[in-house]
């Protein structure tokens, strides 16, 4: 079914939105801009199940040896695509060809705890705090000698892109962020929500326990599939599509980083001292001034903020797009044409 971009969406749990976005008060609703995708907004399930990236490169960057895709013309405008949890780089398998054909150089890194990305120091803290992931992106850009890039992502990847755009705006030409402004803090994460909103975060409380850590370590394949289904209830992915991504969860650091991330959000564990200054800045919910397009699927089953809760956080050129037709949480993989079009559009916003 062809998906189109609309300017109206159904309401979901607003309270969960405020924790994700770090907002304490609702913001006035913006006039949502309309956009029409020039290409059909559909993934090709048959080819997607067999598709793979040409190669995975490796480079030392900051604390990590990063595995990453690097496709497209070497002198093209750089786009960095950032995946979420519990997904992987294959969320962008149908996005990358569209962007490279349009002349972009596309970088898609495995985040820490995924795929072939490894810590350089075997004794390093397996830290999943937001400032650490954002610092990884800046370190990768430095290692690849990329001065400025368009950043685009969803879930953990959107939060990471938001942070880089807020703290290092000179490194970001444009931003595409699924579910908008996701910068938060430990203090915001401690705030109680209504029961229905808390229920959506069941896995966060599960990970807070040793039982949850052991359960995720033992069952992360089935756990991830459950999250995929609940976060994208109308996405009819097949086993081959899921297994292709699940293979990249078999990283020795994946469980530790996942558990640390969610425990850190609740203030149950500390981060690293070297990120304290960055987290202090993020706790003030800094505005994002770079050109930005935020996106949302009309069938996102994961906790996410409403556009009205975050629109004023974006102080530069800005528009919001709603993708209809049953699009869930993994928007780049479910609606690759719309996502790629947004990246191209933000380059000229």
C-alpha cells in the first residue's frame, strides 16, 4: 500500500513523550508542514530479504574500532545514518541506494554493542549513556576526516543525532530525526508517568533487575523480535529480514550496553566522568538550530513524543512530516523512500 505524507496524526501517550523528550511542560502545537514524497513510500520485501551492503569497513575512532558502511561518491555530501535498538544498520538497506544515486556519500556505522564494532580497551566501561554514543559519532567523523555531515536516525540513533546537532552544531549540515527531540536527562527519567505510559516502558524496568539482564542475555533474539512487533504492529516483516538484523545483536558488548543505557536513564547506574560536562549541558534541554525535519509514523507502537511537545526545541529551519499507511517505529526500513526524501530535502532546507 502506498504511504503518503500527511499533517494529521492520532494522539498517543503524551506523558511518555515528555520523558523521552526531557520536556517538563507541553509546548504549543505548531503548524505542521506538508511534504510529498517524489517516490513510492514502500520497501521491497522480496529483494530486502536478500539484500546486503557491499562491505563493512573498520576504523579506530575514539574508544572504538567501528564497523561501518561507506557507499556513494567519495566527494559527495556526507550523510551519516544512525540506527536504533534493537535494530541495526539494515534499517537503511533500501535508503542507502536512493541517496547514493542522488550523489551522496553515505556512512552507516554499527553503534557500540552492534555488529563488528568493538572497544579498543577490553577493560573499558560498557557505557550506554547518551553522551557516549554521541561522542562516538563525532570521533568517527574525526577519524574519517569529515568536517560536516547530514545526520539522520531513529530511536537511539535519533537521540544520538539530536545530541550531536545540539552540542556540536558546526559539524551538522542538517538533521532528520524520527520522533523529534529525544534529548533527556537522568532527572527527567526519574519522573513518574501515568500507568498506561509506564506500561509502554516495561522493558526499562525489566532491565533494572538482574533477572532482566540475565533474561535479555539468554533470550535477546526473541526479545528483539517482540519489540519489533510491538513497536511496528502493522509491519509485516519476514523471518529472513529479522534474522539478518538479529545477527548484528550477537556482539559481545550488546547486552551490557543495552542494560546500562536503560539503567542510566532511571539513575540506577553512573556514567563516566569524562561525559559529565556533556550530560550537564543536555540536562538543560538545549535547542537545536540546524535545519531539521522531524518525522513520525502513524502506527508507531513505541513510546514517543507528540510533535507539539518538541517543535519549539528546533529554532532553525524546521518542518514535521507524518508518514501514513501503517508506518511504525522503524521508519527508515518501513518507509525508505520517505526517509531518503527527507534527507535530500533537509540538505536544501
